[in-house]
């Protein structure tokens, strides 16, 4: 496969690539992936942690201590904790969410997987997720991981985005197309 140049060209991608290389050397890719998933959840759930990432008034030393404490509370591996210390020391905490996403993309690429972002009007059942994943894997020729979200505004159907490709079979889009056709 090969890692996309767009990922590694960004600041977040360069840090994520370095973390991935270290994780590979230490046979800790899965551990780091789990650590980053817990960290991402914590950022989403804690307004204080999210604010810490973007607060320019927090000194370098305060950021290192704070992110070290977060790593301790979350039980993160030594590699992940050291990585967080480095990015806090380099004043790059604001880029951490992008680094987490880039690491996930690098890991998925190394495994021969791609991620499809699926939006539906109603939650999908486990059977529907499985069927959709299988059909997309057949279409793409490799394993597909689904990330689903619900948006009632699409009314029905689904919207699938795989990389830069979008498959929009939502009722909202069909109604908009019909309205445009009727206008002339």
C-alpha cells in the first residue's frame, strides 16, 4: 500500500509517522492504537482536557506535567506517555487530535484497510453494518472499517465517504435533485 504523501506531509502526519515507526520497532502498534483511542475519548469527554490542548497561556512545563498526569490516569503505555511528553514539550498539543487521526490512518493502511464514513438517518443494525462492510470491501478490494454516524436530516438512505469518493443515496439528495429537475 504505502502511506499517503498527504498524511505524512502534514505536521500531525509527521509526528504520527514517527510514533508509528517507534511502535513498530517495539512491537507496540496495537498498544499505542488502544492508548490513542482512550486518549481521544477522554478529549471528547473532558472539556478541561480539550481546553488544555489549545490554551496558549499554559506554560511548557505545566503542559508536560498535565499531559503526564492524564497519561497516568488513563494508564497509557510508556511509549505513548513519552510521545505525549515530547509533543507537550514542543508545544504541539493543539495538533494532538490530528496526530491521533493520522496514526489511525497509517495503521489502517499498513493493515491493508480503509475507513468508510457512513451517515444514515437511523442507526444501523449489526447485520446491516456487516452487509455494508462486506459490499464495500468487495467494491474496494480490501478490508473496510466503518465509522457510522446518525444524521436525521438526510431523511433516509445513506451517505458513504471513502477517502475523496462520496456515494450519496440519501433521500434528501434525491429530493433536491428532483426539485432541480422540476425547475427546468
